[in-house]
């Protein structure tokens, strides 16, 4: 594992054409999401930060939001499931890892799952989503692995605001709460995004719009994302998840969400077709077929609440 915190990234050439791949990526292209399917592999159960808007439940059949899945798979089981899905969904173009925890907090599983599928399906597009806490450590491996699309959730540039959004972070074996934890997270997000963007990776910055918390800061976040070289941003509405600390907050209205997107479009391309997918989503963005491919081979009890799995990670 190579840390970039004290290194100056240098722009380099990468193999392949990420812009060409983007034409087949339903999250990065509004046109592609009507034609191409994606598959999320739920191989990353652990998370290294605790967000006040998050309650990662397993097997919530009626919920479609990040952190929800009906099963947790090993890389071997994920590869086997991919083979079945690819046979039944020929327009599958993207394999992504979006939890239900954090892809980089489970890097060994994430990397192995991608390597296994890539070996027999090199034409497949691979992407991952992360909170960015470990980006400075794993960004070189992400580039080396040939991942051309990475989503980073960055909700604020102000550690004081971050302290309202995140209870704590686990970093290098230590727990950091409040402003201190939010500052570490932010610094690593900024370092990682810049590094990836300078090496040809198309970075999408996700921002959860939380009324009264970070909504006034979003334009600044988008401007900074552009400066760092991000490809696009995705401003998402808050989903007041039952059991989370923000469960009492009002959901973000569609009108105010679109007004914010219109404002930020001036600086950076906006994703407007996000469905805030499950960690095991399969199919077109408008047609989740994940239940059709449930394997029944989960390596974790499917009803286990994720917060019990947030442990002190020795990273």
C-alpha cells in the first residue's frame, strides 16, 4: 500500500479510453442508462466512517438506497454470480462495487472480485464508490488495476460541517471524532480525487444535500471538485433513513434539488438520473432485477445491521 499524502502527483498516460467507456456507463451517461445495465457486487461490508444519514440494513427488500443489500458475497461467489447475470443480461456493461460498506475499507475483497472478472471479461467496465478516506493509500492500485470510473462522496469542504454529518472515522487503527475526524476525511478526499483525475480516471463526486446542514455549501464543493479535475458531480437528495441520526430531517424536495443542480451545472456536468441504488443492484437503472439473482449464499446474516460491523479497522 503506497500513501500519497506527501507526494506530488504527476500526470501520466493510462491505457484505454475512459471517455469511450463512459458511453457505455449508465451512471456517467444519461443516454447509456436506457441501453446498458450495471451490476453491483456486495463484497464490501465493512465501513470506516459513521455517517449520520446512514443506516445500512441487509435484506430490506422494499428499500432502494445505498447500503442496502440482500446478501454479502465473497469474491469467488461474486464471480460466479456475475457469470449467471452476464448470460441473462447481455447488455451488462458495468461491474461496480458500492458497498454495502466502503469499497476501499474492504480493498482485498474489492480488488480480488474485479481481478477475477476482468481476467475472463477484459471488455467489462469496472468502477467503485468510496467515501475517500483511504483514497491516498489505494489510488495507485486503482489506477494500476485499470479502473477508469471512481465515485467519491464529498459532502462539505468545512470540517465543522463535516462534524455534523459524520460521528467519527476510523483511520490507521485510531478513532477520530468531530472536527478532527472530518478534517482527516476531507484532506484525504481532496488528495485522492486530484491524484486519480490527473491519471485519467473519471471521478464523479457525490454530494448528499442536507437541508440546514450543508445545502448552502454545495456550490463551493462543486467548484472545488472541478478544480481537482472531477468529471461530474451528483447532488443527491437526503433519504431520511429510519434508525439514522438524520431520520427526523426533512427529505430534499425535487424542486430545490433541481435548482441546486441548475446552479452547479455552470461549473460542472451534473448527473440528473441517479436512482441512489442498492449495493446489490442489477439491471437498468430504472429496472432493478437484483431479487431475480439472489443466490442464498450470503457470507453474512442478511438481517444483521451494519453498525454492528463497524469495528476498529487496522488500516
